[in-house]
């Protein structure tokens, strides 16, 4: 399964409320970098990265738009929707190897 196929399944599962299924598409050694303001935080391993998604508010949705398929890298402008909070627009990059998500980079939308 290529990056685009994997990510389509990931978003489908996540947005349907099957967060555990979405996390199941992550490699054991996956890393996620989250940029907030001038700071960045890196989570390592499926327990930390997957935990970030599993602890998210029920009803978390990520809607990709303007997708760029770069082989094993999937880039998209994401709209993140959380019940009771303003939606966010993020630049996202996902790296996929052998059908598993190995890295995620979420940054404020800059375009």
C-alpha cells in the first residue's frame, strides 16, 4: 500500500471514530513533530504518537485538502476539527514505508 492509499485509510478510520484502527497503521517506531508557535515537540514510538490520537477529544476529525503525493511522502493541508474548539488549519506531512506511517509533522498553516 502506498502513502496515498495508507493515508486515505488512516483518515477514513480516524474520521469514522475508529482511532485504534487508525493508530494501527503506525509503525512501532513512528515519530511525530508538532509545531506550536516558536516551539516544537517530538513524540517517539507508537505509544506516545498513538496515545496523542487516542487521548484526543472524541469526535476529532482531520480533513485533508490540497494533497501532494511525493512517493512515500504524503503532504496535505489539513483542517482539524475538535468538538467544542475552533477548527485549525495545519500543514501536514506523513511519511509511509511498507504501508505503515513512520513519521508525522504537523505545523501551522503558512500559505
